[in-house]
């Protein structure tokens, strides 16, 4: 019986070592650490920060206060009023232009001289995407437009 117990213990120990060893190998082979950078003076960084935090707030339970605070901080007062009116009419979130929350987002600079215009690509389930045009003032760093078309209509 002693031999049987020893065999079971050895088998258990080898199995545990293999399982732990495979786990460490899987973690190590997952790739290099990722990094994200930005700076507060860059409007594209600010728009990306806004969308990332906003999506977290509407996803997280009890994030309503943060959602409202983000709108107050990042959006001009005039645009907040426009957004409220749009949401009342469309019964959807005006920042996301949807009733649900995307799984991912990407912000791309699309230029302009007097203000920053960015294209925000939202990724939804099943890999579907939608794009929004977001405009931010250069001086105050406030968003004054979110829509499916640029301010000029193109």
C-alpha cells in the first residue's frame, strides 16, 4: 500500500507541476506588454481619454454620476443642451449615438485648422463598426460636436 500511495503522490505532483509549468508558458508566450501614451495638450489624446472613460462609466454599475461629470468636463455647455435634446428625441446615448455600449473604440485625427476633428470608430458585437465625427476646440479642449457627419456636412 505504501508503494501505491507514493505512486499516487508522485503522479499528483507531476501533474501539478505540468499544469503550473504550462500556465507559466502560456502567460510568457502571450506577447510583450502593451503601452498607451498621450499628453493632456493633445486633443486626440483628450478625445480618446473621454471615450475610454465614458464607455467605462456607462458600462460599470453605478457609473451615472461619472458619466455626467465627464460630460460636464469635456463638453461645452451649449453642446450638452444639444445632446440632451437629441437624446430626448432619439431615446439613445448621444455620445455613443446608440442604445448599447461598444466593445472597443479607436480615435483617428482628421485635421482642420481652427479646431480638432477626429473620427471615432466604435466596434460593436460581431465585429460591426460605426463611425462618429467629434470636434474639439483647440483652446479650451472642449467637445462641441459629435455626429455621424462632419460640421461641413461631408
